[in-house]
């Protein structure tokens, strides 16, 4: 899918019609190398968007795309005087995501890729970014390995790694007690949560009173909920991501809402909105909330534009797609080039003018604090579900400590 000059996704755009629009000379100019568009080429600058279009995570991906489109619209769909086009391919599976990354680069001639709806997809995609030497900005996945032992020079990641969110969140949750029940999905994100929080709970002298690993896309949580009810933990530590809504609806149906606190990191606003005001409950980490009074003027403008264009508030994923895209667009503009290494070097020096966030040079992890949000006891607005109850870490000076040292995270860039 590509965007029209007005920013509206074109449906049915084929490679043939696109090449005709760009011109035969512009198309031919990309053939010297099989998958890197020369910086001097005429025609549009094409950016790949690799986000899930199906499955339980597709709602989050849709909001990520909204934010990306808004970031393009803010700059009039142009970079350095050239048209900016977004080309959206699906993440149907881990293997399918890798194949579509290749297609975006080799067939669509994109100069960079934005995406990574799930950690399993992102881990596969960053390997292709390294192989093809193409800048890749991962906007949603949170698995620690992405900017840890699996890191590479061409991959940049916005979302806070699981281990870092655990470091920030666990001390807060222990105020509810130290007997925890773990309910985590059997994929990279869920198991990363389980490992990280178990280690922190053990170090604090806590007790694991239950530990269930559930298949992704589980439709019936009743058996797990009955086990939790019998165990009577102080806290349920979830790691369900796109399946969270299914679990919470059944949690409410079985009379558990308000009985035992439910907590999870990296809540997706679209997930909690999908639960509805009757069943919604829990304490979560989030990167952004549209009603946070601390939002910058640029964030407020984005939220207003989002509501005007899409008829609903900006979700956290909208903000993540927007900020990740802005970092890439601004870096291409600063580089004055579409050469891969020029874009990489510009991303390494990028800093957001409003929030001050940036990618750390030695692992390409974006450095930003997290919010702790709690579902309101009484929800009267179909969108306004949260109260922001804390920012972690409280002081920006503690960010480096929370994110870990170069020696500790295990990132060693392979040769470019």
C-alpha cells in the first residue's frame, strides 16, 4: 500500500502503475544495485511499513500506522524536496515478515523500514536489516534481545526493553505484596516478562505461587483464572500483550475484578479500550497517554490531528508510530541522502526537539521514561480509562541506570 499526495492510502496500487508514475528513468536508476536506491535518484523517497494486518495484534498495528501517516502529513509528505511514500506490507508470521522485508527492499526499493508489531517479528526483521544493510526502526516490540544480544548497527528501537520496564515497575508493584502469580504467553515478549520479573521478585525475597505459560491467541482463560483464585496471590503478573483483552473480559465474567490486582507492562490502549469500561482493570506501564498533562505542544498537536482525522483519541501506539517515524524522517532530512549508512549515522545523532529523547549510540535503544497508569475505578468516558499515577524513573538523571550499562546489556554490533 502506498500513500497519495494527500496522505490517503492507495488501494490496488501495483508495481507497474507506480513505476509509470515515477518514470522509466527513475525506475531504471535503482537497478545498479539490487536493493539499495541511490541517494541521487529522482522520484519519491519510499519508506517501508512492516506491521501486522491480521490477528489479535492488528489493532495495535493500525494505531502504529495512524501515527506514521500523521508524521508524514506534518511534513507535507516530503523529505528534502522529494515526495515521501509509505509502502505497507503485512507481518503474517515470523517467516512471512522476513520475506516481506526482502520484498520491500528488493522490489519496492524502500530506503528504510518501520515496523515490528511483535517481538518475534522484530527479532526476525532485524536480522534481515543487518543482512541487507538497510535502516530499520522498530516502533513497538519490547523483547530485551532486540537491542541486547541480537543488536546490529542498522536497527533502532523505540519501545522500552522488557528488562528495563521490569526494573522500573517491579519495586512499585511490590507495594501490593510479594506473592505473585505469573500468567504469560508462550512467545518472546511473554517469556521475557516472566524471566525478568521472576528474577526481581526472587531478589526481593518474594514467592511465586503460580506460573502458567499459555499459547498465543488463547480463547479460554477460565481454567487459569480458577487456579489463580485458588492460589490467592497478592498480584497477578501478566505477559499477554494482544491477548490481554480476552483474559480481562473473562476475569470480570468470573467475578475477579477488584479481588486480586492484575498488572502488566507495555499496555496497549487499543487493548484496554477493547475490554470495555465494565471489565477493564489493572495497573500497567505505558509510554504515553493522550490526557497526560505533561505532554509537549507537539504531542498535543498530534493528538488533536489524530482525533480530527480518525475520529478517536490517539493511542499510545499512535504516539509510538509517530515518534519513530519522525526520528527516521528527520534523520533522512539531516543526512541529505538516502544512502543507508548516512541515514544510520543521522539516526545516531538524532534528538527529539520536544521531549529530548534520543537513541543511545552503543545499542540504538531510545532513552525515555515510562508512565505507570491505573484503570479508573469508575469510567464515564469510552476512551478515558487511565489515571497517570507515576513516572518511572522519577528523575531523568536515573535513566541510564535504569537502562543498564554497555557492559551489562550484551550488545556488540557485528561488522557493517
